[in-house]
C-alpha cells in the first residue's frame, strides 16, 4: 500500500479540513518565499549600488556574489518549508493508531505483507508476524475473519503496521509505518522541492502522485 494511500485513508472524509490546511500552508509558503526574495533583492540592490564605482570586473564580482547570496536565501526558505512538511507527515503517521481508519490501514498492510511473502515463497509455509502489542486486539479480530496460517509475536514497537517473515526466517517483509516513511523520504523530498519550486501549492488539490514505497 502506498504512502499516499495511507494518508488518503486518514483524509478521505476531511476534504474541507484538508483544503483549510492547504490554504494556510500556501499562505505560509508565499510569505516565507516573499520575505526571502525581498531580502535577496535588497542584497542585490545594495551590491549594485556598491558596484557602480569600481571597475567593470569588480562590479561583476560583487553582483555575482549578491546573486549567489540571494539564491542561497531563497533555497534556505524553501528547504525550511520542505522540512516542515516532512515533519507534519511524520506527525500524522506517528498518530495514525489513534485514527478511526487505522484498522483499514493495518488490514491492508497485513494483506500486502502476506501477499509479498507468498509471491516469493508460494503458498506453502507458515507466515510469522511481528506486531506491536497495542495492535493485539485489532489484529486478532482481523485474523478471525481471514484464512491465514500465521503465528504472531507482539514484540514490535512502531507507529503501526507490522513485519512478516517466512517460517525459516530467510525472507522478511518490513511493513511498519516508520520503514514505509523512510523508504519514501527521497521521493517526498524531490516531490516537495519541485512542488514549492513550481508554486503548485497555489493551484493544488488534495491529490498526490502515485508512489509505493
């Protein structure tokens, strides 16, 4: 199950709330980048004034340095927004167990892990699950309605999700939320960088591009 599907399970019934969050985020983005660009323009203007007197070569050097500084300032502002967005994503996932839709997320993570093991090993062999003890009641309720030959140990400490391995321990599927987020981080950083660079927050919807970390 992709990361956006997990988040979608949380946000499916909250379009108004999502729109409100996106509007506030867009305002913050605009303000942060506008401030950085204004400061950068002031640096360039000061450098331009200072460069009027020296020779052409020195003038070009001063202007080049000012432009680099302005780019650095805008880049820092954008990176700060990316970091804040990733922290918010982490916070959402860390609190997912308390959301009423977590049962659906855990069920899909379970089905995905078992399917991946069976695709590797075939249907033969027992599956062993490692699950957080906080999910014990929920998981046992699921297993009563699923035809699965599994054993379970409640030794995992995670935001949610589970690990699954073959009976002999040679094949493991790590499918808890922290691992899913870690695998998705490089993609999310690139996506957010492009998103802020292109100003897509100004016209964005609640959709996110497909990705399956």
